[in-house]
C-alpha cells in the first residue's frame, strides 16, 4: 500500500465521517448535500492532518522509535520529517479551504472555530508543550470530533443549533475517544518509557480497559437519551459492542490490539448509520 495512504491512517477516518452522517440525517428536510460535502472534507482532511502531524512530532521526538502499532513514516525512515510535516500542512490547508467556504455561506465565526481546531490538532503532539503528552488528548477528541463536528455540520445545513444536535454529538464523541483509547492502550508500555503520559499511562492498564468499555456503554446510553423510539435501532450494534469489549477486557495487548482499532472504527461507522436511519425515519 502507498506509504502516504498508510501514514494517513485510514482506520481512524470513521471518526471524521460518522458525525457528518448523523448531523446530516438530523438536518432532515434542511439537508444540503453541498454543505454536507464541505463539512465532510473539513473533517476528513483535519483528521488526516492530525495523523501526519502526530507522525512528524512523535517521529522527531523519538517517541515512535520502538512502536508496536502500524508503521509511522518518520520513525521508520520511510519518509523524511519535512515531507511528513508538509503533508500535514497540505491536509490542514485543504480543510481550511472547505471551512472558509462554509464560513462564507453561513457565519464568519466558523473561521475562528476552525483556527482553534487547527491549533488543537498541531498542539496535540507538536510544539514545546504538547497536551497529548499530559493525558488531555481524549478531551480534545471529544470536543472537536464529537461536539463541534456534529453540531457544526448540523448548523451549516440548518443555520440553527438544537439540544438534540448536542445529544447526538455525544455518541460520536465518545466513540472517537474509543478509537484513541485503543491506540493509547496498545502503546501504553512504550509511551510510559518515553514520558508520553497519555490517559492510559496515567490511569493504568486495567482502568484504561474499563474506560474503553465505559465509552461504548455511554454511546448507547446517549442514543437512548434522545427519547426517539426509532433511534433504538442503534441497539442492533450491541452484540458487536459486547464482542469488542470482551476482547479488550480479556487482557490482549500490543499487536493483538491492532485489529480492535479497526473494529472500533467499524463500530462507530455502523453506529452512525443506524443512528442516522433512526433520526431520518422518526
């Protein structure tokens, strides 16, 4: 597979796609395919930009020198640090173009939100004081790939914000956090050695596993909290949630957790589709 495709980490992209799917379904008759497409481009290219930025920042720090997970371009020497940094900036630029277009169509406030999102994306592992090394990455993921991605996509199509748009953003946010949680659980031993104090490192292996399961449970609870009968369709994904949770709680580690990352991404996507269908036929 092309090294740049690998570096973009396709398994993480459901975190960018799922909120757009759900918010567009919630928009109902106000659904606007053009604005939804722009929002999708913002999410996808921001996610890809984050992935390249992390690859670059962790690579030059030496954090990824002894990895268990998928290949990292800088640490493995497959690509130069400057080329990966450039890929991150190009990705952010594409996200900015789509975001600026949405701001022109709706509200200039989106430019400020977009600038904060880019700064958060770079500051996760980049700069002199990366917050991802302090265990704050999960909060950022929930805010930007959950609340802002979902509510923002709903807003650019309807130009309104409703309590329901916030509620449906919760399962999207916690499932995105679940993707990060599996990454951090897999890398916990190595991260601890290099001083990367992710939440998994801070709370320990057992609690990190329980947290992951708790995130999946919270996603289902949030869907039920919409009080929309048709949204109970999301319960169809419960067997998958249970199966993945059992795997994580079994104590598997290292390379054995890599397939779980892919399964978590699929879980988020299937959950989003069922939630979108439930919202669409209410």
